[in-house]
C-alpha cells in the first residue's frame, strides 16, 4: 500500500503524496537544496554600497572591481585598506564577509557580517548574507530571523522567500512554510521541486484541499521531466521498493545525465540491490558533477565499509566531514571502523561526536556501549546499553530504527534559489 493512501484517490496521486511524506519519514526534513532549482550562494552574496571620503571611495571601488573579477585576495586587501581609513565602514566589513563566503569560510563570514550588521543595521543585503551563511552551515533555525527580516523589508524578494520557506520546512514549521511559499505559485508552479517542497508543507500542516491542488499541478507539469522521475524514484527508495526505485531513477538519468543528485540516488539503489560496482560508479559520477556534496563520500564510505575496504572507507568518511563537519553518519562510520581496528579511544571520540549531532542516530548508543565495554568501563557500558534499549522500546521503536538506517540523503532541497 503506497504511503499516505488514506488521503488519496487514484494511484498516481498516492505515489506523488508519498514523495513528500517519504522525505519527512526518512528524517531528512531536518537537510541541504538542487542546482538548477536552488540557489548559487556565491552569486547572491553581492557587494554593497558605501558612503566614505573620496580616498576611501576609490579604495572601495577598487575592491568592488576586484571582487567582481573574482580576485579575492586583491579585493580583501582593498576593503581592509578602507577600514584603515574608516574603521566604521560597515559595507567594507560586509564585502569582507562576502569574500569569506566565496571561500566557504563560514565562521569567519558570519563574524564579519555581524560586525557589518551592527554598523549598517538597515542594509538588507547584509541580513540576507547572514541568512545564507547560517543556511550553508546547516543552522536552519538561526537563518529564519534574518530571512524574515529581509522579506519584511523586501516582500518581492523571491530568493529570501524561498529560503525562508525551506528553513521553515526543515525546522518543521509547516503551516508557516505554506504561508511563505504560496505567494511564489505564479512564478514557480512549473518547478517540480517547488511543488514538492510546498506539498510537504501542505500535507504536514493538514491542508488537504491545497495538497490536492499541488498534486494535480505536479502531475500536470512533471510527468515527463527528469526531476519528476527523480522524486518518484526517491519515494520508492525511501520505502525500500528497489526495483521500482531503480526504474524511475534510470528514467530520470536517461532524460538528463547531468541532473543533480541523480547518480547519487542511483548509487544508493544499486548498493541496496547488491550491485556494488555499479553503485561505486554512480557515486563517482555524482562526485564529478557535485564535488562538494558530502553525501556522496558518506555513501561511498558506507559501501566500502560493507565491502571490508576499511582504508578506503576511512578516506571517504573523512572527505565527507571535510565538506560537512556536522554529518553524524560519517562520524558513526569512522567509529565503527576504529572499533573494528581496536582503536578504542578514537572510536569513542567519533561516536560521541555522532551522538552529539544526532542523539537518535540508529545504533549509536549500542555502539558506544560496546566501545565502553571494550575499554573496561563496564558500569558506563551497562548504562549506555540500558539507554539504547529504552530509546528503542519507548521512543524510536524498531520501525523507526529501520527507517533511520535506510535514510536516503535529500540534498535536492538544500540549495538556495536563483536570485
């Protein structure tokens, strides 16, 4: 029986509803968006204006030209010279923040942008970039306030509105997300991923009539597109219906070989079907298209672990963490490898990091208990095993543990919209 069948009439509608519910059930709505339908954060972090004495204006103009030309070192030098002339030049701090964003130095970027915000509190571009940085760091709750502020001052900003809606869905503020996203209907109702996101919010907030409208539109505009087959394939994949998932994902790949994330999802499908070589090939193809996507390296690490290639698995998990330091599954993967290799202190450090980021990660407390037992810390191990069993019995249950183990990454939604 397709997921959500009690809400639907007609098989097609049942399967489309499953697309939204599968993402939520898999725990991924808590998670990163698609290049063609998302945002390019670098192009959205644009230089802002400045009112300074003549020399500072010339320096600032020099910095702007360098920034627009992509010469980040020269731009940084120019904006720092502006600050020597006027230490309260908020726009110089703002553009230094932009430079840090383009270098993906998120902690440095947020510090610079916060300084700029204090000096230029009315400059919406600074608040937008603060929201973008928090978004890229995975701090979706923290991104809501700056995006809300931008939208309050610029209600026609599609970028701020879409980003705010994404963050509200990721933080399970579904009714608010519908309110924010619905005004984009006229411009984006031909966009399958927008409809997908909006349907999740409508279903989870109990807005059935609006859900029906979204589903009808999704079927009308998406049936023959690669994106539609990708989303439907993911719905099957999240229910472990592997042949059906593989069929839909292969259709998507046939329509668009360069569709973002299609090869990652095909890799997951092949891996679950036991086609390990094909899975590795697909993950490598997706890395060629999306070299900074941590999920590909994390999935490769899981594949190599299963194949007993611990050295390759460790490298892959490390690559995942280099791109996303908050990826709990990669820390857990490293913990399993180190525990197997009897590197118990590093294993304990890794599982502690995983549980800090995701307290309910499948098998986390059991693994920590085993590591503690091997370290001879029997009382702590017993307490950990008891906690694991309690969580399994009273909070998660065996069904949810299974869903967590089979979670499919959903980076399609974790991309900012085009400005």
